[in-house]
C-alpha cells in the first residue's frame, strides 16, 4: 500500500503507514501518537513531530489534493490514492496542535467469504443478504464509527448484476465497487471550488438513469431525496448511516428526513421509511471484532397503528419465518 504522496510530510510516522498490521494512525493535539493494530488501540511513546511540522505538512497535503486547510477552514477530509482516508483538524478548533487520523483502506479485495471467515457474518446471513441485493431490495447499513459499514457495503455490492448501471455518491470517495458500469460522484464542501452538497449530487444523478444508487453515508438533507427516490421506483439502493442499533437507525433516518421536509409529520415520514426501506443491517464492534448484530425487516409489521416502531411485532415476524434476526451474546 503506497502513501508516497504524503510520507514526505509525515516522516515521524512513516513506518506506521507502511506497516501491514496497522489499520489506523491517530495523532492527537497533545502530540501523542496512537495506532489501531489487530483490532486493539495502543499508545506509541517516543514518536513526535517537531513544533509546527505537522500543521505545515497537513497544509501542503491539503493543497496538493485541492482542499482548503487554514484558520478559516480548519477541517479537512480526503481520500488518499490507495483508498485510505485522512481526516485533520487544526487550531483554532483543536489546541494546541493539529489532530490527524489516517484510516488505512484494507478491504478493497475482500469477498463475502473473507467476511464469513472473519466472523463478521454467518453463512446464512451472507446468502440472505446477497439474495436481497440481487432482488433489488433497499438496504440501509447502520453502525458506529469503524464498525465496518463501508466494508460490508463494498462486499454486498458484488451481488449487483453485472449489466446494471451504478451511481455512487460520497463525501470522501472510499467505495471500490467491482462492477463494469460505475459512475462515482464526490461532494465538494471543503475545497477551493463552489460547494456541491450530497443533496445536490443525489438530485443530479437521478437524471442519469441509475439502476442502483449507492450513498456512502446518509447524514443530512439528502435523506429526504433518497427516500423519495426509493419510493418512486429506484429499487436496490444501498446506503450507510451512523446509529447505535437497527431500531435507532429508523429514528435517525426519520429525523434527517424531517430536516429536509416542510409540513410533513413524523408519522408520514415513518410510513415513507416503512415503504421505502426493506432491510436495516446493524453492525456492532465489540472487543476489536466487527459483527452483524441484527438484520431488521422494516417492511414487516414493525410499526403500530400510530406508526411508532413496534419492536415486539418485528421480532415476532422475524422469528415466525420472516427475515432472520440475530443478536450477539452479551
């Protein structure tokens, strides 16, 4: 994995970026350096940047990637050439020195069998989810930061038929879908150019005949546009969302949709979610391991007569022969 474009400006952590076992490198504002290695986070004493060196290096890296990083725009997110992600913040939003995190992209060539081997999901889950993707079901993958949402989305997309046209929308490009007909668009909100938001991109790509829409992460007003698309014939969409459970993902999506809606009640939005989303896959990270914790069939009788989430009805449906539900032991 090559980090040649940034290593000249990050020499104190060169050996970490070149390591095959380090998945994440974190440099804190107090100058401490932490890594995630083999699923465990640890402090590495004795590594430090000279005063001002990290901020200067980050500003040069930002410029090379067409990004802004200065006192007026102190937050940067970018994708490195190999697919890894770099995030940085500089004073005044952090003090006294910059904050930087580099997440190495290690799952580009993962297949479903690899995730089964790593116990992210079971054989039964793999078969069911692959079939759901092939059949054009709308799937929302939920979980916390670093839980494996993007990895699972990448792998599940392998089940999309080869002849279908796939349009991908991301904040920072990190998906690597292995299909012949791919169009990828990236929002522009922290560059020297005019701002192009997720919602702008989603509305635009809908005019370019997508068979499938993949949204890297639903986090803003694009939730309303995406849900409308799902409910008006754009089947087989895949997206991720930050949430602490499968049920919470429904509430979070509803909240995001409300922000982009005027005069629409929460009940009406939850009904749209029930009609638009087929499955919610919740991934949980525990003790350094990433596993599917639950798969929720949203189109089952999961809403009561007042359109509130009725978890007992969901679980009854699933255990009675609907889509499986599996929880990790506590």
